[in-house]
């Protein structure tokens, strides 16, 4: 089944990420996860913990998008 493209998350994310090839959903997920903790806490986290949190946020965004399309 054909699905329409995902809506832009924000004009800032879209403009920036389209120019350099970054996925706006991934950029949004990283920003959301990073905003949940202090800079010191972010860098104190084990890399696999940060990565897991980012993947969880991408899944959450994907579910929200799919729910909107349903």
C-alpha cells in the first residue's frame, strides 16, 4: 500500500537536514532524547544507552505517524 510522505517535523529541521542528507526524523529523535537530560548526563551515558533511547524515540515517532495515517 502506498503511503504519503511523512510530514515535516519543523521547518528548521527540514531545511537543514534536506541540504546535508540527514534524516529529519532521526535528527528530531536525537534532539528530543538529548533535551531530556543535561549535557553532562548526555555524555556520561554509555553510548549504547544513548543509541537505545534514540531508537526508542524513532519508534515512538513512527508509531505516531502511522496512527495519523490510519
